[in-house]
C-alpha cells in the first residue's frame, strides 16, 4: 500500500479542522472542539484525514459539521479505496478476442437463411457457434482449465 504518515500532529489537524469548519460555516467552534475531535481522530494518517475532510465538505446537501463518527467513516471509506486501488494496480482489462469476448462462443442472429449453417427452410432465431480462438485464447483456457482438487 502507498506509504502514509502514521499519525497526525495537533497543528496539522487544527488546519484541516479549521478549513472544514469554515467550509461548512461552523464559525463559533471553540479550541476545546478542535482538541476533542483531534483526540477522537488522531490515529488517522494525515493524508486520509485531509482527503476525508475534503470529501465531507463536498457532499451534496451537507449543511452541518460531521460528528467524529461520520468523519471516521469517511476516512475509512477513503482508506479502503486506496487499498483496493493498490490491489488492482494499474492493470487494464483487455479482451483477447473481440468476436466472442473471451467466452469461446460467438452469438449471432439468423434471419431464416443459411447464416446459422442450416440448409433447410427455417424461422429467424438466435444461435451460438464455437469461436475459433478457443485453442489460443489464454483467458478462455484459464477459465476452462481442469481444476485440481487436493
């Protein structure tokens, strides 16, 4: 996971708190309020505390300063997003075969002619056909490989 500062200082927290209080128009907070919030949220890393405050400030319809629990929930949600992004990494999913989208089957529609390889007269219908990519498509092979049970 991305390296985050383990703890936040009282000064850093006060700056974040003050900005959020200003954005949400809580202008009559007291120093004891800042200290109380700091004590409840001091275990959160600086980056996560800052980003969660920005998210709270930008919540549509929010008119009141969050409780410590709401702020912590926002911070934990952001932290979970960071972990998820680190697990997924920068991988972009690529489909190997555009015809079957790696399923091994080509889906089609037959208007009643020989599109589906039937030679006799028939009604329009949907059909599937085995895709020629199966032997070389790594995604298809991986999903259809025999599973060894130990």
